[in-house]
């Protein structure tokens, strides 16, 4: 049987299928009923795990801490409980100092019904990511879910040691609708799906160095990617931050005047940049690895 | 938010040894079902929380039908509803029993 | 308060903070003689890739300067810049980089203190003020995750309904009091007193320390703005440690 689609799978399926068989142990599982204390104010239904699964398991026989967002519940958004589970997991990883953390992002950003709690959760998570990395722990992110990785999710992903992304995995701060609402349809037409994919999608992120591995949309491919990024995770130190500074400044110098991702790909040397969005996985990886920005990018 | 609880006599104890299982997701037109053991073998309880109020009769009928078709003895099923239609509810309840009995859902 | 007035109150002996394109950077000497590095966003400027890269460069310059100066982050910003260009070029990476630089500096001898004196929102808030160790504010500061009209559009609830709900909980509505109650803002300064004195008092609590526990969730619990976060995080941490 072929590996299930990452995009279609639920957060629980992703966790279960990614880890070694029967190795997953959940912390504060759904039977604990630690739901959001705020959604009832809005007459909205709760989910028993608040859309966040955290626990521990084995990947190739080696222990990992794992967190997964369910993108279909409230768009995978960060609420108080949802976020606090990840914060606690990262703080434990920092204290242990040797077990990597794998975060399966699938989020629209902060949950508006508990916006302040969600925003602070992101701030706490980012600090905890940095603390874990300073303790020598790889913190890696996988992005390929329905909700993408938006808002504070994008910032958290940007704090990770390494990222794997699939074509479906959009990474961005402001979502298409938010840009259109605030700046007008001339700035960004959120209904133009091709524009969304080439501006924020996984191919563009991989090409410009926003992700380290390009995964196919299968659980098996993301499992391989997770193994790879854990192995190749960058340490967080002054050298890494300085290298990232240079990398990000150079990106603005090289591509800052481009009006569209197509222009970026052309200036990177793609002979037929228009063809990239429609390109199959293997063909794209082969082409991209010849073009893309510095491999093993500092982040 | 409406809370509904139904208790039924069940003919058979649910098979398997798993303590709990969860299926589904709380999203529009969908629901999650958390199923746990712990009741006497001949009993079954279904607890529902739904934002769509006033459909107690429909829920009651779906649950009666479920208890008759499955053998959920000893199970407590807790539902968070996202506004699912009765056929989706029936599907998830059946999946929940299969999941706790140890079959892949 | 205006940025110039804040700087004058902090550094009565003068300072070398310049504001260029809405971004502040430089240094000043407090009355006690201690040196302070300063970065900031002024005039409700949106924070895009160019701004984040410039601010991060300033932070790295401080980190590599060989000093042990604390870093003061002054914030009166818009939200992140919402544009096709910024997102196309990876704004999430730039904002995350800025936050990482600040937290890294904090862990390496440069305690970071945020001072919110105007507006800020969403991603810009996370990458600047919320990436500091201690966040202070001046009365009138307007932190927001999202404004109520936008929230009204997304939640499909009338603004009046949101305003009514906001009376019973600090958890979602914008505003300094709500952010303080949820634990995001440590203290609100008194603008009628010397800001330098008040900042010095905070500095004595953080000077010379390395990375310290993030206590914002506990503060949110004490102030009854976030009832569950601190306990959930601690329970997960303990379960995870026990599983090893």
C-alpha cells in the first residue's frame, strides 16, 4: 500500500504513521479533556485535545518529542491550551538536552477568540524553541497540512533548526485574505490560487532557502525528511545568526526588486520559470537542487 | 451549547482490551467521538455537546439505532459536535467502536 | 509619550540614538552611569523584511561589541507589513530571525527590555516587544493581536457583541490592560516620574543574569487572564521529563 497523503491525513494519523509502530505516548491526551476555557464564551464547540497533540515516540528506534496541530479544528489556530502544550514539551526538551523535537505545523496562526492568550503562547513557544536550541537540541518543523503555516506559526517555523516543506505547505505571516482585506485586491488577489501557491507555497520556500528539504506529499516522505533535518539541524549560536543575517540581506539584494516569484525563479536561472508550479515532485527536486539558494542554510 | 446524555442497555460487551480511542475532528459538518471503557458490561452511555440546539429527537434516534447495530456494552462515548449530519454521526460512532475494539479505523 | 520625550527622560545627560526611516538605534547612558543599547520602531511603522533585517543587524552589532550592555527595545509599530513582496521573500524568516537575535542576546549577557509606548500588533509585536525578557509599557500604549473590526469580520460577530464579551474576559480584545492581565506586559511605568529611575529599578533585577525562566504564563495565571496555560505547560513538561 502506498503511503497516505500528508495533506489529507489527520494530525493523529501523521503522528502514528510517522513514528515507529506503537511507540507514541501522548502527554495530556484527549481523555484528560483539557479543552479551551474560552470557546464556550463564543458558543463554539471544543475539541478534547484543543487541536494539539504532544508526546514522545521513536523514530528509527531513537527517541523524539513530537507535537502535531490539527489543521481542521479551528484552522489549527494557537489558543491557550493548544499553545501551552507545545511550550511545555519544548521546555522539557531543553531540560533533557538531548532528545530532538519534531513539530508538525498545520495552522492559520493565532486563534482570534483567545487572541491574547494565543499571541503570548507564540511568544513563549519561540522563546522555548530558542532555549532548547541553545541547549543543543534540534527543533525541526514539518509543513504540509491543509491550514498551511501562517501568522505566529510562520514565525515559530522560522525559529526552528531546520524545516521540511511539501508543495502544499504554505509558509507566510499574513494570509492571502488578510493582505487583500488590508491592502486591496490590487496588492494581492486571494482568489488567485496560483498566485498564492507561487508566493507562499513550498516550492518557492524551498527555492529561496526558506526550507531545507522538499518533501513529497506522503507520510513516508515526511518521515524521511524528519530524519534528515534532525541529522542536519543547525546549532543556534552567534555564527549561525550572523550567517542567517547575511543570507537574509543577500536575498533582499538579489530579489528585492522582483515583482513576482516567476521573476525570482528566472533570475535564479530557471530556463522556463512558468513551468515550475506544474512540475512533478522528482523533476522539481532535480531542477531546484541545481538552482536553489545555499544548501544547509543557516537558521 | 446543548448537552445531551443518553444511557442504554447494551446486549454485548464491546470486544477488545483497549481502554480508549478517539475518532473524527471538530470541524464544520464533522464531529469527534472519544470512546472509553469503564461502565458495566450491559450499559452504554453517549454524551453529546453540540452548538446546534433543538435536535434532541434526531440525536436520540441516531443513538438508539447505533446501540442496536453495534455492541457497545461497557462503553462511554463522548461527542464534541461541529454540526454533523446524522449519517456522519452514525459513521463516527461505528468507527469509534471499531477503534476501541482494536480494528484500524 | 513621544520617542524624543522618552529618550530625554531616560537619558537626561544626552544620548546617541538616531531615528532613520522610522527605526531607532544607538546607545545612551543612564544617570547611574550604566550604558544601554537601544533599538526601536517609531511612528507606527509596519515591520517588513527590510526593517526586520536592519533591526536584527543592530542587535547582532551589540552582541558582538564586547560590551555587556542591556538592550532596550522601544516599540510604536504597526503590525507586520502586509504585502506580496514581503511574504514572497519570506517575512516569517525575517521576523523569526529578529526574535532569535534578541533572545540569543538576552541569553548571552545582554538582558533585553521592551518598552511599548504606542501601537503594535500581530507579527511585529511577537518579533519585537514580545521577544524581550521584560516587557514594560507606558499608559496609552495600544498592543493588539488584531483590531476589533477585523476580528468582527473573521468571527462574524458584530463589534458590539465583541465589546460586550470583552467585559467578561481579557483573553481576546486588544488593549494594554488585557495584555497585562494575560501576562504579556510585566509593568506599566508612571510617565510623571523619571523613566530612567524606573528603568534602573528593572535593570537591577535582570543585570548579570543569563537566560531565566519565562514566567509570563505564571503572571497570566496570577492576574487571572490566562487560567490554564501555566499549569498545562508545567504538566506536559513533567510528563515529558518522567517519560525519559
